[in-house]
C-alpha cells in the first residue's frame, strides 16, 4: 500500500470513529448538542438568509438586530467556520440538523489533522495513531462546549493545523504553505487561533529541545516560525483589524469574579471520563486510553530520558497554568469570559494527546502500563466524592481500564502473533468508541432542555414575515425569547441582540430609552412601550402570549424610519420620559415627582433617584396624572415586585448586569392618582421619576406630525439608507438607527461626513433646507486590513514564485544535450 494512501486511510479512520461516536451519542440521547439553539442557530439562520438574498442587510451591516448594528466583526467571530456556509444547502427550518452536520464535519477534520500530526511527531503503529487522535477529536471540551459553537470548534482544527506548520518549520520546508495554514486558523476564529498558536509554539519548543540539535538549527527554526506566524496573521488582517476596532467600540463585558479555589480533587476529576456538572473547571478529559498513556509516560523507559523530561515538564507547566488565576486570565485573552470559563481547554487536551502518543509510539511495556494505571487510580481516589464524578465514570474506569490494559499488554513488542495483535487493536478500537459514545451520552444528558419547539419558531417566523414592511417600518419579534437573538432567527428588525461586538452606542441608546438589557449590556432587548416603538418605526411586533406559540402578534401606527426634528430642538436627558420626548419632538408624558404614601419611607437623592429599604413591607409611592392616560413604571435596576393599577410583576434588575424595561401598569383612574407598591428584595434604588403617564391621544398626534414632516420614501440597501424628504425640510433628519462608528451621511447631494448623533441616534443636519439624505456604512478597520492583507499577499506570491524557480533544475543548452545523447548511444553500442 502506498504511503499516501495509507495515510489517508489512517486519518480517515480517525475522523470516521470520532464522527461516528459523536453522532451515535446524539442519536441515542435524542437531543441536540448543548446550546445549539441558543448560541449558533440564530447566526446560521441569518447566514442562510444572506446566502439566499433574503436578508435585509449584508456582511457589513445587520438591519435585523439592535435596530441596526455593524455585522462584519460578528460574521468573522461566529460564522467563519468554512463548514458553516454549507448550512445554506438545507432548508431554513432545518437549522439544528445543519448545525449538527457542521459540528460533525469540523470534528472529523480536526481529528484527521491530529492523526496526521501524530505521525509527524513520532513514527508508530498506524491504526493506534488513529485511536489516539479520537481522544482529541472527542475530548470533553468538544462534548461540553465546542459541540454547540461552530465558531469555537474551529479551534479543534486550528491546533493540529498550526502543529503541522510548526513541523514544517522544524524540517525547514513549506514556509509559504505554513503561512497559509496560520491564516486559515486565524481567519476561522481569532479567539481560539491565538491560543492554539501559543500551544503550537510550545510544541515546537518541546520538539526543539527534546532531542540534541545544533544551536544554528534551533535559531533558524525559531526565525522561520516567527516569520511564518507573523506573515500568516498579517494575511488575515481584515479579520484582525475589523475585530480589534469593533472590540474597542463594543459594550464592555460585565464584571466577572476571579475564579476561586476548586481544590486538587476538583481539577483532577476533569481528567476522568464522563464527568459533568459541579464548579466550572477546564474540560480536558481525552478518554481513558489517552489518560493511561499520559500517566504512564514518566515510566516508559523506551522513551529517551531527555525527551521524557521535556514532555513531562511542559505538561506540568501547562497544567499549573490552568489552575492559577493570573495564567488562566492570560489563556483567555486577559479576561475571564462571562458564562464560559476555560473556553480554551482544548489546547491542553491536545497537548495531553500528543504526550500520550509519544508513549504509545514507543510501545509501552508492563512497567509503563502498571505505572500509568497506578497514577490513574490515585487521580480517581483524590477525585472521589466530587459532584462531577458520576456512576458512569466509575463504570468506565473499572471495565474500560481492564480491557485497555489487557489490549495494550498484548501489543507489547515481545508478542509477535499477528492475530493477537490484530485482535488487541480491534479491542482497543471498540473500547475507544464505547468510551466516546458513553461520555457523549452523559454530556448530552447534562444539557439544558430546549424550551423552544420547532413549531413555535416556525409560527413566530411566519408572524414576523406577515407583518414585514421594511424599510417603511420594522417588524419586531418583541420581548418573547426563543433564543438570545430572535431578530436573526425570525428575520425581523428588532432591538434584541447578543454579541461580543455590540457597539456601546447601541446598547446605551436602547438602555436610555427604557429597553432592558442583560450581560452588562452585551445582550439588548427590544423596546416594549408604545412611544419607544414609535421612535424605532415598529409597525408590527410579537407580544408575550399563551401556549402553544407563546406570543401574540400586535400592530401599531408608526412614523417612517427617517423623521425630521425642527431647528433649535434641545435634547432633555433628565429622565427616560424626557429622552423619549426629545427624539419624538413632542411632549406626550406627564412625569410628576412621586410622593411616599405608606410603608418604609424612601430617601430622595436629588435627580439621582430614590433609595428604597428592603423587606417584605412594601413602600408606597403615588403620583398625580391626567385621568384616562396610561401609566408606566421604569425601575431600571430595581429588584423586587411592583404592584399598581391592577398590575403586579416581578422586576429582576441588578446593576450593572441586568436592566429592566419600561412596564405598563394600566389606565389612570378617574381620580388621577397612580398608586404603586414596591416590595424590594434588598435595599435598592429607583430613578427620581419612575412613573410616566402617557396623555390620552398625545402619541397619535405626535406620530401624525412626524409622518407628515418625515420622509416620503425610504430605501435601504445592504449597508446604505436613503430617504426623500418634503421639499425645503430644515432642522435635523433623525434616522432611527444607533449612531455606530462607520456611518457617513450627505444631505441634499452634498459630501459625505460623519453624522451628528442625537442622544445616540443618527442625526443629519439639513442646513438651510434639503429634500433628500443618503447614508452609508463601512466597518472601521476594513480599509486598513485590506491594504495590509493585499501587500502581504503580494509579497507571499513573490516568495512562492521565487521558491518555485529557485528549486527548478537548470537545463543544459540544446547542443550540449544533443552531444550527451550521442555519447550515450555510442556507449550503448560499445
């Protein structure tokens, strides 16, 4: 069998085992991978819309979410896994199945590349190499974290890909191909690629010092690796530049407490198979086979002492870096991520698999196997009693340990019976497959239930599409949450958005206008009050409703997407009610200062708000409004219950992570008194004017005026917006879009300049008068990134051409070749 064909078979077998094991676990459990509906499904649904030409925006801008936000950085972060693009081949409502296929394809590629990298690391039994690679492809990180997030799962491919590039550096060949591998890894996902690059550098250092090499060779290899990595990263400059600029202007992540001590037993438990739950710890388990091999490496006398020492030292250093908070912060990009600590645990899993292969490639003897089994037993004893260690873990250790030890013992070099060797290999394959299926089954069992049925999502999608009026107005999915990104999932134009690159200006605009947020503002919600909906031209929306769909459609009159504020208007930011009125251009609220009327007395701190005492006894506030109006309450960070005008609801605010939206209380009674009772969980604070009363008919009059003076026609492209205004319009054209960096606008055919924000919305001064405006968006950093990338690509092409011709053998002149041929024929006749 040819070398290449055999290598394809080995890598294909590794990929097949990993993919088959994961698919079998999903099938047996009958559940989708953890979190696919919440995290990945909405983005892939939007990708489907983009690729089928049905999305309102394009790759540069997202009209669906946050009432209009930049999208290119999010595309790079969430959708650059190349397998994700294949989701367009399936129907839109088959999103979860498409995501499963993306997961399987990525697992298969990552496992195959690891199998190939193991062969480059050390020669050894080919089929055992495939089994060792499965431990990486289905490590606990994949089962618990990566399987639900195709963007992070690309790190599973990036690590062995960068490891192969490092191998080429070591052999001083394929510099151009290695640079392209670095680019592919970094373009797929910056977050995982940066840390995979660190691990690939450590792997190169281990290989450089594990065997004696001349100093000159080490210097050449190091320089080659540095230039290769730098070139590859710069070639991915559009991704890098756009992401860095977007992160600079993004809403800061909510504060995360440093990771507390978890104890030695808690960390050791993560090395055991089928452990789930408990405190957040790094998911690094690589299966029982890999664990036995890694634990036996220090005892394997067939591995040179220097090589053993270097590998064991590297493992100890990396393991310690995952349990010490300062180094954990470094591993996670200088910030522990909220909701998902140890997102990069796959790099440690990869190092464990590589070290285990070093031992397996040298045919572990009895001492190695017994030593490894003893270390595993010590780990199990120290981890006993932990919540994450389940009965399935002990069953795998007991049964699987005996089977694996017997099979590895049979494969010792002293045994030459081919049938025994083949049988032992098949037993190992069965044990590895059983381990992965069992671990995957246990991981899916720990997954939270998916509360959104496919039927309800289809009904919501149909309801949003039925009310579609874009760009005359918006069809907002509203506050009902199937996922954290309902506007993408349902193809509406809402305020809800969850993204690490959500612009601060968008988050603050919605917050200041009374919309809720969570995750410290990285997840926004749609406005729910009628004035807020009018400000964002929401013509139809979904309200919370009863089962089976969980929502009810609603419609309302709204002004156009572009309105005109009269000259000389000055924004009032004293309260949420005044901010809404400033953008509306009309006085529609009554917002009296409330009066304490019972219960524990609150303390007023000027315009900063009221301090409320905690306790079961409620504080009563009253306000006087015009009878027949509608009263609303806005507690922002308030945590407790709110009761008034026949309405009672729970407010779960917590500063600064969770802000609560404006809530409707009910009609103002005939006596004009609005009475609100607040029962606070703990001592807290509310705004100085938390009660706003919408005067009867005031909003209808304001909408009619804005419609009469606003745009007569609006056209929206992928990342552009144009509007026709009544002739001679003066003042400021107001676009109901957050004024994110990157917008430029022109009035009356003039030159494009950055807009003038009005309380966070895009404002375009009309000067003496204009009958049209035009705005365009370009992501900050894109031009610079394309410039750098083009220069690097040109230089790389020149290097490739020069290398090609420099290695091409020189041909002798035709006369010399003819004389040589005649001499050869003469010699043959002689």
